[in-house]
C-alpha cells in the first residue's frame, strides 16, 4: 500500500543504533556465552531478573547478554561486567522480564475509546461499533488508531501482540515501523467495509498480505475469522481447507457470551466449539478468544485438540460477557494466553493491568484464593501467549538462545515498596507506569521511559482530530444526538 503516511521519528528510515555503532566502530562480532573475548551488543545489569523459566525463579546479581538480537547468556554480574560489549546498561531498582505477549486486540479501535460504553455486547457491536466502522474505517483511520495503540502497548510492556482489524496491510506497515513483534490475523466476516465487501473478499486480500509478509522476521499473518455468528458456514469450510494447506494460525472470538452459545444451539443445534470441531477448525494453531460459560465437554474439546484460549478479563467484565474459567482450564492442561481486546471494550491496552485483572478474576470465578497465582498469571501473560501464537521457541521467557524481547520495570515507586516479593509486586501492585526500557529482538523501543520508535506528540495530535469527525457524523444522521449514546 502506498499512501501519504508520515514516518517521522521511526526506525524505518534510520539505521538501528547498535548496527550504526557497529558500522562506526568496524565491529563484526560473533558472540556466545562461552567465548567472552568476543564483543556483545549489550549487557544488561538489572537489580532482578524474572526469567519466567524456570518457573518461580527470581535472579539477583545476574546480567543478561544480548548479541545480534538474541539472548546469548545469563551470567553472574561479576562475570557480566567483564564481558566486552558495545554497551553496559545498569538498571538499579529495576526488574528485567520477558516482554509481555498481548494475544488479542483490535488496535485501530483506540480511536473509538469511550464512544459507546456501558452497553451489552450485541447492542455495543450492532448499534454502535459496526455503524461507526462502516462510516469511518479507512487507511487513515487504521494508521492513526494503530499508532496510538502501538504507543500505549509499548509503554505498557507489550513486545508481541496479535491484531485483528480491517486494512491489516496498513497495520503491518505501522508495526514494521514501530518495531514490535506481531501476529496479524486478517479479519474475515460478512460485513461490508471499506477494506472488503464480504468474507470471500477478506480471504482474498488477507492471503495476498500473507504472501507479502512470508519472510518478515517479526510479523506473521494468520486468519481472523470474526466469530461463528458473523462468518457463514461455507466460508468457515473454506478456511478449514486453507488452514490445512497453509499451516497458518486461526484466531476466532468463541463463546464470548452465553447468548452466543444459545444462538448457536438455535441455529446449528450445537455449541459453537462443537460446530468448529465438526468443521475441522480446532487444532494446535487455533486460538479461541474469550471462552466463557464452558462445560466440561467444551474443556475436553479444547484439551484434546490442543487449541489455545485467549482470556480477555477486562473486556469480559466491561461488556458483562461472562467469565472464562482459567483455573479449570490450566488444571485441565489447556494453554491460556492473555489479551486486552480492543480499546472500545476495555478501555486500556495495558498488559500489566490485564495481568492483575486475570489474577484477581480467577480467584473470584473459582472462589479459590490459590487460583492463578502471581507466578502463574505472569506465565500466562508471557509464555502462554507465545505458545498460543506458536512462537514459544523464540519468545516468552528469558533463556539463552531466545530472542532478546525484554522489558525493564522500575520497582522503586511507593506502590511497589517494600520488595517482599518481586513477582507479587509486579502482578498485584503495579499500576502500569513502571516501564523504563523495552527491546524487541535486541532493538530498543523504549529507553529511560522514552519511546524511541514512536513520536507521542504527533500520534496524539493525529488521534485528537477524530472525535470532531464522529460528532459531525452523529449530528448529520441524528440531530437529536441520540445515536451514539
Ligand atoms: Zn475482540
């Protein structure tokens, strides 16, 4: 896609800092932990390391070695201090974690944040969101909304995210410029938009995008069937055939509400997950978003098919959709990941906030205070997400050989003091303002609390232009002003 999009302040047209310094200094290092004479890109010396693997471990007096985008060593600090590197970064009072994986969202919907709150899912979608999207969704809308989302995601500790929205070609370009890792599941649904006229057109455009990004290091393209109620059975059957041919991920909203399940029982005579199973759409690359109101049979189907559950607790609470029984799912051996969903139904894209909600809601849902411990919740938000997206060999934990997708959190603020328990402080006491540094594949996205690949003032200015347009539209179709609220 070629349209007039500003790229100011983004790495897309700039050399990467480490690469630039390498060129300037003539380094061509090959680094590994057993060869300390070579030169690393970066050695990080945090106060604590929470590697997620091994489970429950918190390291002190250790350093993480980063070379060519990968974690090439986790070594005692005194050893780390002696390794030659382009940069040594000391992070006092900060914890180093694997970057958070936000496994479900609709990033451009940040522009619709707050526009239709306090309405149930069906009303919210059909009377508010879909009409507005029909009127406004365009390449410019997706560009402005996605940039705002990326800024919020990055500053909240997300390094990998999954997105399902129209004009995924534009989203992919913005992600590429911002430097995050992503799974884009192009939307398939029978609702006409400026991007595509129907489900078939969605598939055609999406598959072309998948071809275009086949060799991209950080972006993978999958299929985002919206739901069993918005995609016709013929299209779902076609998707099943495609998935077999392509080995692509499938993400779908499933069992979001009891009403969805009741509707499917009326239409197909079976529950949505059984319907998907009959069509051959459950499997290890299937990501089921929401999964509330589950029976034991539903959980058996998830487990036996190795499908993944993407839990979106805040969205489920705000739309009064229901609760996913995360504790039961994990105990049954089902992989669970965490997602914020879009900003029109959350209304935050803070993975730290989501992590906290997930841990609290699991206890309320099961009436067991032991459900989804802080350690388990952090694993869901990192490794669980990586497993769901099929990239657990690359991200989700701080382990030698994995990509250097890392975040640093400042734990010196009043609300995280004193530090009786690092993981507990991060999960239960953080308020989302702790992020100081972020890297994806060793490239810095945030340094000392400042985003490096996204320009906040420009992004805010572009986003700020949209509410006027929505108001003018509302006045033009309903002078009484009752349309949106
Ligand atoms: Zn969603």
